[in-house]
């Protein structure tokens, strides 16, 4: 429905729907299917917010970084997770925030394993 209405135009509701779909794919362990939706959601958030911090945008960056990591795509994922952490910090989000906690954990895991 969003695709029919907005096409390629950036829209936060559309970006949210894409991210939710990608999270569902991730939860079902179909990461390769959710990658496209997550990349599209990040692109739409980027078009809307540019470099301005936004929690939904940070969540999408974290999801994309996680997807790249889960699919073992070398040299991808670290930047998205670093950007997400920086955005959560800029928003002064409490570290108990689920998205922020996951991003910090994912980034720490990459640092420990030397991947990303």
C-alpha cells in the first residue's frame, strides 16, 4: 500500500513499515530476504533526516548493521552500527533503551571478534 502511494518518495510511515518487515524476516531467520527492505528503510530515513539524529533512523541503521553481520557480509555493518550508536548518543537516549543496548552490544561483539 505504501509503495503504491509513495513510490520512491521518502515517507516515515513507509520507512517504518519496511523496517518492521525486515525485523520480521530477521525474527524468522530469513535475513537475506530482509536485507533489501532494511537498506530501503535506511535510504528513506536518510532522505528525510539527512544527518539529523532520529531514533527510528538509528534503529534502522542498527538493523541494517545486524543484517550485514548475520549474513557475514565482510566490511559492512560496522559503520551502520557506529552511526546508530552515535545517533543514540546525540539523542541522549538512556542506555537501557533496547535499540541502544543492542547497538552497543553488537558493536562490542564486532570489536571483540574483529569482524565488520
